[in-house]
C-alpha cells in the first residue's frame, strides 16, 4: 500500500502534537546562542576526570612517574574547557527569566566554577582512595586495588557521585544530576548528587542500590545490592503538590552495614556500628550497635 494513503493520518498527528496544550510542561524553548548540555561532552568530562583521579588506569595507559605532570596538565586544560562549556549550558538551561539569554557574566561564572571544581580534585582523589581501600578490604575476592579501580561498578558509580556532588555544592544546576544518572544507567546504582557520604564508603555488588537526595551517610559504611535509602510519603502543600527541599531520607552513622534488599525509609537514624540484615523494611530509628534481623517463623 502506498504511503500516500496515510498522509492524512500523519498530518493529523503532526497537528495534534504541535498544539501548545499538548506539550505544556514538556517543551524546552530554545534561544539562539544558548548552548544545551551534551551527554557526549559530559561523558568526556567524566573520562578526563577519571584519568586525572586514577592516572594510568583511565586515559593514557603509558603514563609513568616521569610524564605524569605533563599528562595531568594536558588533561586539566581539556577538562577546564569542556566543563566550562557544560556548566554554561547548565546555567543557561536553568535560567528561569523569560527572554533571558546567556550573558557574559554567565560565561565568567562558568569558568570560575570549573576552576573551583578542579581545585577540589586533590580532595576528591584522597576520598576516592578511601573508597577503593574499603572495597578492597571488604571483598575477599578482590586481588588488588587495581582490580577494584578497573572492574568494580561501585567505584564507577561512587566516583560519578563524588564528582557530581562537588559540582552541586558549587551551585551548578542540572549537570550533577545528568552525571549521576549516567552512572545509574551504566551500573544500576542510583545515588542522588545531593546525598552526603563520608569516607571509606563501599557498595558490594551494587545492582539496585538507591540513595535518596537528603541521605546522610557517615564514614566506613557498607551497603549490599538492592538496598534502598528512601523516603516515606511526603507532605503536600495547599495545592496538593509535594513540598520540596525537606529532609526525608535516612541518616546512617559511622560503621553501619546494611545487607542486601533492606529498605530504609524516612528521616530515621541508623546508629553507629549498627547492622541491618537483608530483606528488612525499617521505618524507625535503630540504636547504636544494634543488629536488626528477620525473626524466625515459629
């Protein structure tokens, strides 16, 4: 049958999809000269950041102690340029004023934020080193730190999270969320960039882990696959819409272990040195040092 016989159907679909009522809230009005965030460019940003944070494991594998300064210098320059462009795209995308265009002050702010982020890379490396150490020490199957860095999805997801969290702390819109969702798609580990996570953090296996935006996690915490740090039903405003920005996710203090498929909901505290067993639903505070496990059927 000739495609011409369907012309009226296609035309009708085009007309209906072009009606403003149908795309209200779903349409981003592009402004001339306004850049858009690029997933491909952000992948390059993450790969450059990894090559700086874990030299020799990512990026140029021929790097050695004599050439490391040169290679990191080159990558820092590339990272600064790429990140400046993407931060600018995020700032422009997030501007809410009708008719507001990317301004020269936005471009200057983007460069400043990119430079501030790069200044935090030494701190990021120190914290990520503790995460690698925790993963290695917590897994008898791990044969080397290099294996953990190269192979473990938790390190990939946590490094994306830590990069995104620093950008969020600097006030960069949209870009941090894209970065953590990239890791979510790649590893199945969903960490919101707004969560606050201490050092020596590890996730064993990792698939299905969810860490909500207002979660607070202390030092030396270990999660297993399928763990959810989520929110209970949240309050609504007078118009029936969820109230944003309130603390609604759990607090895990130092040295907590949460086993697989446990669900921890609401602004509750899991006390220091506590252990929560697998397949448990927890909605109340857990005292320090406690061990919460399923009761055996009588």
